[in-house]
């Protein structure tokens, strides 16, 4: 007979073997998900373009390669970090439009395991794999341009995964790493601050769920509560101030409600809890460490600005100049569609979590059966497509509001660790949703959709009474809908109606990188390139308005600091442009008849250009003029 020690050793070996088997199974599932996601994204990596997006990214990167400093020498439209990354991609893969997409793809491959890691905190390996595949389908394959919003999503996920790990192992290094992710995200685009804001609220909530030490004195407790209320109020006030610049009823429903819900969760718990010394001290340590992580990459990035006395230009370009976009780039989410989506989502939540078991079974079976029909109807009926998009679009605010309600109503049924995990995802999801403001086009939803999916996964984990059949049906619908109805239409029809894939023509230009675009677009830019190659002289041309892609595709330099005309100062603008043209001996100009943001070429500038560049040739969109 085995001794007690022998039995204990045998049981320990069994637990280790089970853990190893589980780890191997999860590793195999992650490998499978990574392979499937990588192949799917690779197939669509070079599909589609928005010419001015590609042009702005490429021209900024090229100017960095030539030694120019963003914001100091040219009007960088983002913070500037992405331009250096894209410049590095040109060094490695060559100066073409596909090179930044290769780097984006590499980040995607790193992001997939991070999504799996977060999902696996709330589910089995099989479920985490399914969630990860759905997250991939709703991300980069829909628009593979190397835009900074994708990097905001990536680093929000990396930072969230680091904080998940910190909750588990309580090692401060993970907080610093999360701060690094926030700082780097900000260097890609100003909206990286949204992740930082969401994490700061998470630290307040975490402090409220780790009580148990010596209580604070009465004065210290009052001061701490004042600090908490001021912090939450200031956050909500800043959020409202930003949204208030271009307010709409749809914005109130979609953006403000989740933010207010997060604030209410913190303030309500603060009202009923008694802070202690240990938790408050821990909060300040966590905040300091996270702030150090944020500050480190930002400080390094600012060194050349400080050495050249250009910090004011960086501040203006990053925090002031974007304000001009509100007048030119604004689109509100349609209120009626959001309301319809909210009704559908609430009905689904009630059926999946609150209905009787028989009702759940019947509804789940029915939804499984009709899912292929719904996906097919979306192709044929625009109204069905829009209703389905509205329901998925509203998953984010509905998830945040229901999640907060769950944390408020059932705190005793959820462990403090899980409360912290859930609130982290809810807070980051709510704050990062602001990336959809002020331009509420459908494509901006996909920059935050994976975060909403992870938050929903967390809530399903703690809500034990859900209907698995209904959730499987909802999952199948979301995957089939995005794959067969949304992705083929590209961003031009996304959220509005189904369209087959029309990005089928290869753009046959040396710097195009083999992108597949609309046949009419390929024909337009190839015709333009033919005219330019016949008449270009020297290193510089001048192209206006809002067509930075012309410079890059032609392999010529921009004599001005402007990528988009509406960002340029109106004061003495015509005189400044003509002076730059003369200083750089520009022999050819390109005039865009259909600018997306700015207005037409001012009459005085057009007259001057027509007089100085009398020869002319035309394409459908562009007017090319050159000197004799």
C-alpha cells in the first residue's frame, strides 16, 4: 500500500501531466488559429486602397527617410511614430505602397496570440480559438492599409494582455510594459490616449476591489474620495467636451452612454467602500509605474524636437492642428439604425441569459437554422444588411452598459480578480470607442470591434445561465456575415449595403507595390503616370488639393510642407505656394478636380498656375499643366 507521501506525489505528478497536456492542446489550437488567421489576412493584404490615405502615409515616410522631422519640416497628420516605422519598411522592402502593409501584417501575427491570451482568461482553448478567429475576421482583412488606428488596436490589446497578466502574478514589470504600449500607441496616433485613459480608470476600480488593510484616517479617506470623484468627473467632462464639439443624438447613445456607465461603476463602489492604506498606496505605485512606461518612449521621441527647439511645433501639430479636421471630417452614426440595433441586442441578451430554458432552446435552434438565410438576405436586401450591421455595431455600448450593471448588481458572485479583468476590458473598450469620433464611418468600428468581442467574451464567462446554442448561433452569424457580406464590399460600402469585391485590377506602377484596386482607379493613375513621365523635369512637382499619392507614385518631391490643403494656413497661402514653386524650380503641376476634404483650388492660385504653366493635358480626375 502506498504511503501518504507516495499518494501525494502520485497526485502531484497527475496534476502536472494534466497541466502539460492542457498546455500542449492550447499551443496546438493557438498554432492552428495563427495559421488560419495568417493565411486569411495574407490573401487580402494587398487588396484595395484609398489613394490619399496611401499617399499621406508614403509621403510622410519618404520625407522622414530624407531627414525631415515630422511637424517641423512638414505637416504630419498623425503623431509621427508611424512615419518612422513606414520609413523603416521602405528600407527593408523597398519604396512602394506594399512595404508598410508587410510590417502591419507582421504586427498582426503578434497580435493574434495576444487576443488568444486575453480570451483564454475567460474560456477554454477551443472557445478562445474561435473568439480569436472572429477578431481577425473583423480586423485588418477589411482594410489592409497600414493606418495608425490598427496600431492603436494592437497596442491596446498588448497593454490589456499585460495588465491581465499583472492581475494574475502581481509583478510590477507588467504595468510598466502596459505603459510602454500606451506611450507607443500615442506616438502612432493621438487616439492612443484613449487606451491610457481607460487604464487609469481601471487602476481606480482595482483599488476598490483589493481592500482589507488598515483603514485610512477620516481626513485621508475624505481626500481620497474627493480625488476619485474629481478624476472620474474630469474624465467624463473631457470626454463630453470632445464629443460636444460635434454632438449628435447618435453620439450620445453610442459614445457617451458607455463612458458614463464606467464612471458610475467607480463612483458607486467608492460610495459604499472604505479605502485602506495598502490599496491607496498600491494605486499610487501602479499609477507611477504605468506613467513611467508611457513617458519613456514619448520622451525618447521628443529628443530631436527638444534639441532643435521644435517642441512647440510638435505640440501644435499633434494637439492643435487636428482641431481643423472637425470642419472637414465629420460623420454621425445614424440614430435610427443604432436604436434598431440596440433593441435587437437587448432582445438577444434577454433571450440568451434571462429566458426560460425551453425558450432558450427553441430560439437558439431557430437562430442556427436561419443564420445562413440572414447572411444570404443581407446580400439581396439593403434593409436587412443595415439592420444586421446596426445590431453588431451596437454590441460595444450594449456590452459595456450590461457589464457595468453586472458588476454593480452581482459583486459578491464574481471574484475580485474576475471583477478586475472584466472592468479592465470594459473600461478600455469604452474609452477606445472614441476613435469613431468625429468620423463615424463604418470602417472605424472595425478598429475597436475586437475589443468589444473580448469584453463580451468576459461577460459570457461570468454569466453562468447563458444559452450555449444561442451563443453558437450568434457566433456563426457574426463570422459568416463579416466574411461573406462585409469584407467583400471593402470600406466604400461597409455598413451600408452588400457589394461584391471590385478591387480586382493590379495597379501597374513601379511604386504601387502590386496593390489591387478598382479598375477605374488603376486606369486613372496609370494614365496620369503616362502624362507625368512625358513632361516631368527635375526633382519637384506640385500637386493640389489633397492628392499626396501623386508625389509618391511619380517619385517626385513636394515643394511645400502640406499634404492636405485644408490643414494649411490661409494667410498669404497663394504667395507662399508660388514662392516654393519658384524656389524649387517646379516645371509641372497637377490639379485634382475631386478633392475629398479641401475645396477647389482658389481662383487666384489657379490663375497664377494657368499663366505660369500654359501647357495642359487631362485625365478623368486630374488636370496636368507644365511649362514649355
